[in-house]
C-alpha cells in the first residue's frame, strides 16, 4: 500500500528547470492542421523512431492525444490515431529513460479496466508510465460512443469518482465496495499493484472546476498559454488553488515550434503551411467544438487564433531561429511554468535541428542539463 503512494522517481522530477515533452505524435497531422505533403504520418515506425530519438536527447516525456475521430477537412486531421495506452506500452518497452503518458477519457473507459491496463504498463516500463486524465469535451466522439456528455462541472465530479476507484484498486489489499453518485461497484480487487510507485498524473484544465480537479489530484496541470503576462497569473492562480488544499503542483503549457537557421525562413514556412496550405475546414471544426466561433472575437483576434489552430491546435507558437526559440522558452520558464510540450509539422524531420541547436542554448542558459550529464 505504501509502495503505490511513493512519489514517482521518473524524468518528470529531474533537476531540469525547464522540462520538455513531445505532444501528439500518435495522431495523423500531429498538431499542425495543414495540407503540406510532409505533414506528420503517425505510423508506428515513425513513433518508435521519434521516441528513441527523444529518449537519447534527454526529452522528459511523450504525451499523446486520445482521439477516436478526426476533424474532417481535406486531410481528416487526426483521423488516423494510435490508442494511447497500448502506444505507450510499446514505446516504453523500447526506450530507457523517457516518461510516456497514456491519455484516458474517464467517461469512456471503465475504471477497473483502466486500472488493470495502466498497472500492466507500469510494470512493463518499471515505473516510467504516466497518466493524463481527461474528463470529456469532444461531443463528436461522445455521440460516436453513444454516451451522453455530462454538464461541464459534473464531468469533474465523475472524474473524481473514477480516479478514486483507480487509486483504491492500486492501494487496497482487501476487496472493497464503492458507492458513489455515478459509480457503484461490489467487492473490487486488483493485483498486482503499480511498480514501486503510482504513475505520475497530469490533467489539462482551464476552467475553475478543471483547475480544482488538477490541483487536488495531479502532479502536473497543463494550461493553454495565450500570452506570457496572463500565463504568469495563471501559474500563480493554479499554485494558489493547490496550496489551498495542502498540495504543491507544477504547471506546464503547450507550444508548437517552427525553427529554421534564420527567422525569415521560419516565418515564411509558418505562413506557407498555415495561410497557404492550411486545412481550414478541419481547423474551423476543431475551433467550433471548443466553442471558439468567429462571432465571439473581433476579426483580427479571430484571425490570430485561427492561425494558431492551423499552426498547432491553438497552442503557443515558437517561431524563429534557434536563438529566438531558446529565448522564448526562457520567457516561458520565467513566467513560472515548469516546462512545455513541443510539436512540429514533421517531428522526425524537424526535431533533430531543435535537438542540435535549441537544446544546447537552453543548457547554456542554465535551464537544462546535457543529456550526457544526466
């Protein structure tokens, strides 16, 4: 029982001031809603090569998106995806140090099944597996599953019961009953327990109820970065919520990277794959599902957000030469974030340049240690 509650000793808790993860390589297109021919092919072979490359470079983690249905458009953006727990298991079996997360939509997966599935990956990876809990948002997918989505705040009430059940399975030795508002179970058992410690846990929440859930239950909370000043306030707010329940939580954000030898090359490529070659129908559907309608914004603001969705699913853009990108990452760290995820139009083509040019700059800035130095 004590073992499963130990703090995970993984790359997520290493000494790097700025931690980095690679986001969404399990989904076709990755995070770039574009029609360019080099857009990401989320094949198993490509994912395995990327994971091993990231592991050798000292990247802390890989984070997948749990997607069951694409967004349409010419490319059916994210229409071809690898299921995240089995994906994580395969990658963890073929890497040495990196943490790999599985993303689970709690309302779509029974907690007894999820607990068993994840504890298996915990043992395969000797504790390098992490869990990203999602409480629901994509109406298209819920309709496909034939499951009615709950009212926003109630989703987190269900998520709390789901997570409580999973934790009890991981820690309780004797059979137990569970009588919640949503989940009712009899004589639940589960062996084995997680490998040495429970999986590291994250959640992404921007609403008050989402942040409260993350602050109470997770090691890390992800939040969208719109601008650095607001981001700094978000970090302070989230840490304050966690302190209010006697916990400490670190905050990550998400970003996409276009890095080239010159700033002009980076800006030109960004304009090419978004404005000229963007899959506008898919991006608009994605924005609509997230409640971001054109009439909700002034025209210029909507144009900016739309380009961010075309560029990288709406996350924070890091565009420029290696110095530009390293300096912007340093600003993210200064705002209080423990780290960020990064994505590329084509991970395998573009990550090596990021590794060779941006990572050494971050080391010189004192934000990261060399992978060779641990």
